[in-house]
């Protein structure tokens, strides 16, 4: 690397870089496509499998990915980036096969659990590998290109999911992942040539923080079960819901104490949150995760439950959210050029809150164009926030902590997804319980949870029952958007705690690519002195 920090980011990228970037983008596309497609097809899947616990189709995925994410950083450090990523792609393929062949909801949930292990690891390792090959200062542009991958998946996912669901072929939504997994595996094996740490398998296994893994898996599982049961299987104030939730949060607290005081190879070093800027970044990541996942999963409820949209049409309409990709690219480029990240994050929070505020005005009889326009505003805000959240987290930390810092960031984002899904389900179901007409509830002996699976039947209901049901869905969703406004407002307040710090201009030499391009060979012949990271604020 060059002795001049600026020169590192000004060099053009060689063939090795772009091949590695292509490999991780293809792997990332897998996870992104699945997340954007399943939500559109979920009502049809729940109906076909006669499910009254539909929320677990989403929660099982987020639970397993959340529990695995802290460990993914440790695996990347101990076993190497490529073996870890290949293992995650294999798990994702296995889970896809199980989902595609599911004959009942328990089998579907099992498949989604395995998928979550692979999908969460893919997202975490993609961010870690990008940090290995791109400095923090120039990473905004490439993080924006990651957003483009999500945009392509966002365009393809709802169309594929909605089209297959309408045709009664939703199983192919999962089977189509298998050839993409094969292409991703080939690309990773050929192009991703990063160093593999030395040591035997037993030595590497002994370095894993097994106690920490057990604690984080136990804590996230208890929290997720409690959040899923609350208001559906049992009242929120019941002993089993509160007991599980409190126990889960307590175990996660013990996990953090263990990591800080006793773990020899901690999954989450205490230094990651020892400064206010990183703490603010992690909290913002969590809060935007709650809001974004709830929007993605429950926006189709408005289109299908209130506007008679088929799964295909619903998928087309939700493409309005794909503006988050160009927004992410714009925000990333602006960070790269201005070397500042706070203005972009504040703009993102404001756009998101405005969009949610507009959504609270939607009625069942409103013009569909209003919902599309409002969702564009929300998509811009989400894009700004998703692409810039890593900057306040990583700016105060040394580059040697990239893997742990990004794995924990992905953990916070994924754990937020559990809360977003279950908060949305609880609010929607509790409101529907009070608003749905008795004539409709009489046909739902299993309770309001099954009403979600009956959304495809709403267009065929006789009047005036149909209008009453659609109004109930619209009013219930308004309450959900109001709850999300409160969560987004908390995110805006937390953002005021972060400082505007300089962005790193150097990489971690330990994880440099094994086969550099000619231009990178010249850089390696030079010697780079230790770069002291200035921690003084850059922007007021």
C-alpha cells in the first residue's frame, strides 16, 4: 500500500478486484432475491399450506440468520473468507430445496431456518470482504453498487414471487435459487482468492467462542419466540410471553458481559461500542431495520387486502420501493466525495418519517397512485440510511476490527427484522380483531392470524362485507404506520449522538487479495507508515 493514504483510493481497480466484487455481488443477489420475493407470495403460501402461524415464515429466517451473524465474523477470521462464504451458499441452497418441497408449514419453517443461516452469512461476509478490498473513504460508491444488486433483486423478486404465486407455482420461487447458488459457488471458487489462515481444523475450532455462540443463539431464540407469541398465541402481559422476552433479553445482556470480560476470542469485542459514534451507528442500524422490514412485509397487505391486487400486481406496485437502490448509490457517492456521512443520514430519517406520515392518511378507497408516490418517499429514506449506516460504526474503529464490527452490524440489522416482523404482525392482528366485521370473523374459527391467509379471498367477498373488510385492513395498517413513525423518530434522535469523524484511507494488510493486479503489485512494493486515525469531528 502507498505511503500516501489518498493514493490508495485514487488508484484504478484491477481485474482481480472486479472479479472478487462480481463474485460477492452474485452471492449477495441470492439473499436479496429471496427476501424481496417471499413477502409478495406469502399470503398464497400461507393459504396453500393451511397455515395460521404465517409469521414464522419470515421470523424463522430472521431468527436463524440473526443467531448466526455474530459467529459469521469469527468464522471469517478463523477459517478465512472464502470457506465461510461457500458454506453459507451451500446452506442457502439446502434451505431453498426444503422450502420448495415443503408439504406443510413446519417443513416450510425448517427450510426457512436453514435458508436464514446461509442468507445471513452471505450478507455479513459480503460486507466483510468488501471492507477487505476497499477503504472506508471510497466504500460509499461500492456500497451503493451493492444497493444496485438489491435493486435488481427488488425488481425481479416481487415479479417472480407474485407471478409464480398467481400461477399456483410458488414452489419454484425456492427451486430457482438452486441454479443461482451453483453460479455463485463457481464464481466464489474461481475469483475469491483471499488469504486462508493457517492451522489445523481442531485448532481453529478451539478458537471459536462456543459459550458466546450458545448465549447469543439462546437469547435471540427466546426473544423471537416471545415476540411471535405476543398478542397472537397469548396476551402480551401473559407470563409465558413476558417471561421468555425478559429471559431472552437477560441472556443477551449476559452475552455482552461475557464478550467484554471473559471471552478469549470474543465475537463482539467491547471496543465496538466503547464510543458514542459507533453506539449511535449500531442503534440507528437496529431502528431502521425494524421500520424497513415492517414496511416491506406489510405494504403488500394494503395492495392485496384493500385494493384487490393479485400477487403479481402487488409485486409490480411494490417496485416503487426499488428507488432505495439509486438513493443508496447517490448517498454513497456523496460520502466518498464529501467525506461526510451525517447529513445523508439525517436526510434519510426525515424522508422516511415524511413517507410514513403520508401513509397514515391512506384509506381503502384512495387512489392507488397515492400509495405508490408515498412509498417512493419512504424508499429514498431507506436507501440513504442503509448505505450510510456502516460509516459511523467503522469510522472510530481500527480496520483490524472490520470483520467483527460488520458482523455485529448485520446482527443488529437482522435482529431488528425479528422485531419489525413481529411488531407489525402484533399491531395488525390486534387491530383487525377489533375492526373486522363479525360476519367475516365467523368464518375464521382459528382466530385473526388466519385472516392473513384469507387475503386472497377478499376480492370475492359480497358487498357490503367486502368494503367493511377492506376498511378494517386500511384502518389497522394506519395504526401500524403510526407505530413505525414513533420508532423512526427514536432513530432520528439517536442520530444526534454521532460525531462526524474522518474516514479511513487504508486497508487491513492481513486480508489483501492473494493474486493482485499489476497496479496493486506496484503498490505493495512501497512501504506504508502507520496511519494514525484522527478522531476529531470533520463536520459540525
